C-alpha cells in the first residue's frame, strides 16, 4: 500500500499534519505494509514582492485571510502543544527550499528521508530568528545531514551541483497535473486524496479504507482467476 505526501518544510500546516499522519500510521495495524513516498512542493520559489511582515507571509503561504490570521495562529499553536511539537513562527521569513528537497531525494536513496524531513521541519520551526541559519543555507543542510548519519563529502557534492533538481521538478509537475494547489496533500493508493491539516482519526480512516479496498480487490482477483480455470472429471475430460 502506498501513500504519497506533497509538502514543504516552511508550512506549519505540513509540519503539524506530518506528525498527525505518523501518529495515525502508528495506530494502523498493517503499517509495515505501507510505503510512504515524500513528494516535493516548493512554496517560496517566487518573490512575494510587497509582503514584508511574518503574518503577511504566512497568509500568502497558507492561504489565510487577514481577519482569520490571529485565530489561525492560536489554533495551530494549540495543536502543536497537544502533539508536543515545538512551534515558533515569530520571524517567519521567505525561504526557498529547493536544496532541502534535493537533500531529501538524496537521503531517500540512503533510507534516511524520514529522518531528514523531521530535522528540516524541526530546525525551521524551532529557529527563533529564521533570517539566520535557515534551511536554505547549505552549511545548515550539511549539518542536518551529518546529524542523520549521511556522508559529509557526498552531501557537499550534492549541494554544489544541481543533482536531484529534476526529481524535484517531476514531483511538482505531478502536483500540477493532479491539480494540487495547497499542501499538505496526501494520496492513498493513487486513488483517495486528503488535503490540509486533518485530524489523526481522518488519516487513520483513510489508511483503513484503502487497505480494505485492496483486500477486496485481491480477493476478487483470486475469484476471477479461479473461475477461469477449467476442471474435468472422468469421461468429461478431453483426451
């Protein structure tokens, strides 16, 4: 069973939803059969122009209106506290995450994608002054990679060239083709989609429903294959 997740490391919605999905996965009895694929989606590739305050940038990034932003931040902070997630969005700044996504693609080959993603989210949302030591800084990315056990030289080489840029572009092309405009965006077994910061129970239900449908599909396939098999008894058999 496959779950694809489009997200970006500068979205507090992605940060919180990623944790909720993981908690749902921990409750899912067939979790060992679930393959999670992390897809790239860059929210701050373009210049936001006149946007200058952290609240204005959050409004643009997460599609929140001016009249909702204060309540929205309060609700996010409350959810983060319930999940024991540190969340500091003061000093929120525009951050191009192309290199961070390239690092994840590299880490995926080493079986370290999930660890790197955790570290990227944690670093960005626990950093008080996000204009310094940000995750668009190659030195910070190397440090994060080191903490996850990745090879220093390999990461330095990766970040000095454009390797895995095409893989990031392909994820964004897929998102455009599917019609993904907001993240986080989850697709279960290439069929069912969830968008946004959903409750843990909703993620768990999506996992369970997708699993049941897979079971029914496999059972029907076995029935169809059995019905296609011809049997003969005694004189009815052709010689």
